């Protein structure tokens, strides 16, 4: 190849690599999809890929009344936003309860179950209710089965987010305090298992990428991927 032909080709490769890097910044999986579309499409259908996301994208509308507390819960969409309403009908004035809380994110692919997260003054909490897929019912989350009042201060554990999402944004020194959003990307991305793809992208795919099967000491436990 003549030198005059080499530089245009080099420039084209640079454009492609920069585009891949931009895609990786927007969504880590998109850069991988450019060369591995079939694998990408297949993976996106798995519970791991769908382990978390925006509440409006993963809301399972429903309602139920918790017998122990007498609180009636309802999950619904309104004006393109996800909501949880709660009330204690027919209760005496001192036990009256009624209100709504906007839900921001869902956790759980729905294969085993799903719950939702909401934010108060920069701190993140878990919804009192969960969807249990095997029984196909709404019920209280496991920590609140016998609650006599509405449990609205269930702190979001960063360890759970690390297993269900990518790019967790914790604030140091606080248990359930995160950045403007608790995580950057919904689900488990390619990067979560295969490592930083930067070198692989810059090399045009010739540099090796991490194979999780080689990490014998850090196997993923699929039982922790969905609720």
C-alpha cells in the first residue's frame, strides 16, 4: 500500500474508533453491538440485562391490601410517570394514611420478582411492596411482611445495586446516599463482566477482552441477579 493511501485509511479507522468510544460513553453495550450484534441481541433478552431500569419502563401495574397494617397499595402510570399510592381506608383519624410517591427505578428482571426505588432529599429507599413472579402476586417486601405501619424508610443497599445495575454512584460515608441517580446504566452491561473495553476498541478488536470464564475465583451467582 502506498503512503498516500495509508493516511486516508488511518483517518477512517480513527473516525470509527472515536464513534465507538462515544457510543461506549452513552451506553457501554452499544460499542460492543457494532461487532457482536447477534450476541448483543441475544443477551439483551436475558434476566441479567433486564435486572434494573427506569420505573416507567418496568412498571407492573397492580394493587393489594396488606392485612396486618390495613394499608392499601396501588402501582400505576400517570402522565408518563410511575407512582405508588397508599391509603388506609375506614381507619380512625389517628391512624389515617393517604398519599402518593413517585417511583424512579425498578430492580429485578421480573423473572423472580421486582421492586421499585424512590428518592427523598438525595437519599434512596425501596418500595414497601414487591412483585413475586412465581406466585404472581403483589405483597410486602420480605423485611415488612408483618409490619403494622407502612414501612417507608427501607434504605437501598449499594450491594444490591452492584448486582442489579452498572455504574453505581454511591456517596462516600452514607449508606443509601447516591449521586443524582443511583446508577448510570440499567441491567448488567457487557463491561460488568468483560471489563473496560477501551483497549479492545482502540485496537479495532484485536486486543484481548476479559473472558469471565477465566476468572475462576469470581463467578457470578445468577441467584443474585434478579429478585
